[in-house]
C-alpha cells in the first residue's frame, strides 16, 4: 500500500486580497453612516447646554469619534488579514505644490455652476449654519480634522486598497471620489466633493504621498472658511462676489484650470514617475 508522503506544511496558504476592495469600500461607507449616527446621538444632549460654541463643539466631537471608530474597525479588518496600513508620504516637488495651490480654488469656481442645478434647501442651510460657524472650533473641524481624517480614509485606505486590488487607476480614482462625495451624506455638496475628490485622487496616485491630497483638501476648506468669515451668507456665490466681471473671471478660471492641469500632467509624464502599489 502506498501512502501519500506529501508534506502539507509545504503548502502556503493563499494570501487574502488587499483590503479594501470595491465592495468593502462601500461597506466602509456604511460603517461611516452607522458610526456617524451613533456619535451624533451620543453627543446630542450636550447641545442643550447654553454655550455659544456648543453646536460647533458637538459637531467636532461627533466627527472625530466617528472616524476614530471607523479607523479602529479598519485596523481590525487589516489585522484579521495580517495586513498592515502604511501612509504613503513620498517627497512632493515644490513645483507640484505650487500648481496644486493654484488649481484648487480655480476648480471650485469652474464647478460652481453645476451646483446651481441642485440648490441647497433652506432647512439644510440652517443645519449647516449651526454646525459650521466662523469660530476656532469650526476651524479645527473643517480646516484641520476634515482634511486629515477624510484623506486617510478616502485616499490612504480606500483608493490605495482599490489600486492594490488592480483596479485601473482611472476607475479607482473615480470610485474613491464617488465614495468621498457620498460621505458628505447630502447631494448638495456631492458635486463639488466628487470633482475635488478626483483631483485629490489623481494627486495621491501620481505623488504617492497622502500629504498631496491633504494639502489640496486643506487649501479648499481653508479658503471656504475664510469666505465664511467675510461672507457669512450661505447663498453667496462667485457670481455675487464678482458681479458684472463674473463671466470673464469664469472663463479665466476655466482656461487656467486647463493649463495648470496640463502642466501637472506633463510634469509627471516627462519625469516618467513609476507608481507602485504593491
């Protein structure tokens, strides 16, 4: 009688696919919604305290707790697959930072007309007005916490996971941008968030540094916060600010976005920079 002498210890267990794939990325969106709802319920009683900054404080606490819980969940998923999370932080050329600094606010002007197709209702403006105010707490929430937390999730975890799962870069950037837009939990900010997400996703993919997308996010939110200080009316648009010069400003912004975008593309194409997503 012959016995199978094959040594089973030589069999290498199949490694799980990188986390997250596309389905798991949408699962993270679901977990974000659940954690956001739970954090909101937890801190709602604090809003009854009579304090000028309390609404902003509740918003910041709920926001931070949501991402803390979400990142703990991601760590558990990675640990269960024996995978590690690494923040990509390659050095970013100064030229690229300057181009990103210029193109970010111009892109906001270019996409603004698209947002007029879906005007923000008064009740939602009232909610946003309570959550985001021109004070130090809202600054921490909008200009500091949001760029870091959202970029770690949407670019550092989701986009990186999609790229590691061998999605085409364009598809990975578009899907991560769509999830980024959905994370705002309202359609009125979705258009601008999607467009900005595409820029941040492209920058992350090309620079292989999370700091590039954080930088774009910081610039965008920082300018929005400054405008909130000087123009507290939530209905204020570029057309209102520029008046009769708006058409020329818009055309100039559109041309500049095309030129700056071509310069960014040319910079990385000429450098033949390799993007490794091992």
